[in-house]
C-alpha cells in the first residue's frame, strides 16, 4: 500500500526533538496504491511513510462517493450559472448592488465547484505539481466565496441601518478589492512560506496539509463566520428594538436578509462537515459534505431566482413579452402569406 504517502527524512537538529520531517522533501510522482517517487533537496536518512491501515473496502467506497460528489457539484454549478445569467441578462436586476454582490458570490462558488470536479481528474495525473495547483486554486476561491458572503451580510446591514443609497457609490469597488485581494494574499503567503509541503495530496484529495489548513483556511473561515453571525444578530436586534419591522425592512430586504442568513449557515455548515471528513467517521461526513455542497447552488437558485418575487416577476414579464412578439410575428407572417396568395390567384385569373 502507498496510500496517503509522505516523503520524509529523520531530523536530528541539535537541541530539538528527533522526528520525521517533510522539510525539503516532496512527492514528485504518485500512483496511489502502486508507486511513489520522492525527491529531496538535501542528503540525510530518507523514508516513505504510508497509511498501512487503508482497507480494501474503503478503496471501493471511494468510487460511489466520487460519483455523488461530481454529480452534486455539477448540479450546483448549473444552478449557479443560471443564477448568474438571470441577474446579468435582466438590466432591472443587474443595476442593483445586491445583484452584483450575488453574481460575484455565485462566480466564486461556481469556479470552486468547477475546480473540484476538474481537479478530481487533475489530481490523478502523476506530476504532483498539478495537485498543488488545484489545491492552491481551490483554497483561493473558497476563501473568496466566504469573503463575498461577508460582503452580502455587510450590505444587508447597511441597507437596514442606512436607508439611503449614498454608500453604494464606492462600496462595490472597495469590497471587490477586499473580497478578491485578501484571499490572494493568504494563498501567496502560504505558497511563499513553504511551497513544497503546504499544498499536497491528503486522502486522495488535493488540499492543504495539516498546519497550513488550520492557519490559512480554518482560522480565516472561523473569523468570517463569527463576523457574519455578529452582523445578523445585530440586524435582528436593531429591527426588534425599533418594533417597526415592516417599516424598517422592506419585504425585498427581508428576503435578502433571510437568504443571506440561510446561505451563511449552509456554507458554514458544509465546511464544518468537511473539517470532520478525516477520522473514524470520515466516510459518513464525506457523504454529508457531498450532499450539502450540492445544496449551496440549488439554494441560491431557488431562493434568489424562484422564491424572490422581484426576480420572478421580471422573468414572467420577459416570457410574456417574448410570447407577444412571437404571436405578433406569426400573425404578420400569416397576413403576408395570405396577401401574397391572393395576389397570385388574381394574376392567374387574369
């Protein structure tokens, strides 16, 4: 077995604990279950650490899980793309700040799902560099998704606290720089500190290794989710204390608010499940993760495109307008054919 392999050397640094270390060593070729090729940039005692507890049943169970994950990500991707098209195509929707934030969030989630599906094939390719590239991209767009979730929460807060539109002028530009820029800084730092071992293959998944996962992903996510929770609790408190919920928050804002709350819970819960996807109950949590990951895109499409009345009315109006145009064009074509037919008949008689 060569599952969950790690290339290491025996570190005998003076004054420190002697232990296996991955510093300077990386996997340059990996065919899981068959062959591993290690390369190190120094000379010392080398070894290959493997997961000797990997069982045949666990290997077989990865196939249905992979199928479910790919189908789920595919469904989520389609729903996210449809949401983007609807909010960009209709000018009445696109002109609002909320739609621009939603499209940015959907874009980052859609790219995340695409990388996850495409990366499942890329990580099987033998060069480990491909796996590291997939892991870094997945890391970036996941953090960007959480950042845009926070931007949506802040926008909901401002729409309740600040009833006029003055804050919208530079809000989108500044938040775009923050939402796309901060994850880039985190990923660049992760790569620059230790590009060899921070991104690797773990349990057949291209992702962050243990310490970088806690520092560069879990910590920012916990901070973001805590901030979102604080914002939502503050909005609820402000509305309740004013005792004018119907006046303070327009129905559309209510929908956006509860949509943002639901999406935050769903997005946060999904990746909390992912955190428990390694261990004794890993298989059960991996199936749950695949299911809830599918629900993200589906939830956004249903809530923001089907349930939301403003969006639904615009779509219905567009369908009615297109039907009227089609009926009118068909009537004109019929009248033209009838007129031409009558003219031809007159010429024959003459």
